[in-house]
């Protein structure tokens, strides 16, 4: 049995549905500033694969690292944690 280790899992919020089967997920984290010792929120965007096109803007989702799907897509959406508010 060849164990490759665990894949990276991140939690974020869908900020855009771009194209078919693709969502942009923003992941934020708190980091302590080295000089001022104040917590700063850092954000990063990930392009994730959404096979069934079921996630909308505002949804909180989990994404997992995967093989390259396209030029920029290296993540897949695994589950919906919380449905976003509709206007």
C-alpha cells in the first residue's frame, strides 16, 4: 500500500462563478504582524473545479488540492458548509 499523505484542505467563500464548472474561492487567515503584534487578515483567491455547477456566490465551501485540471485550476470543491444569502 503506497500512502501519499493527506491532501491540503482549505475553507473559504465563493466570490465569483467564472465560466462553466469553475468558481473562485477566497480563503482568509489571521496572521500576527511581526513588529506591531496586531492580527492582520490575509486573503488569497483559489480557482476551484465545480463539476455540477451547484455553488453560488456567498457559499462557504471546503476545497481540496488535486491534480492540475486546467492552466490555473489546482483545487476541487468538496462540500458545501453554509449556503450564501440570496438577495
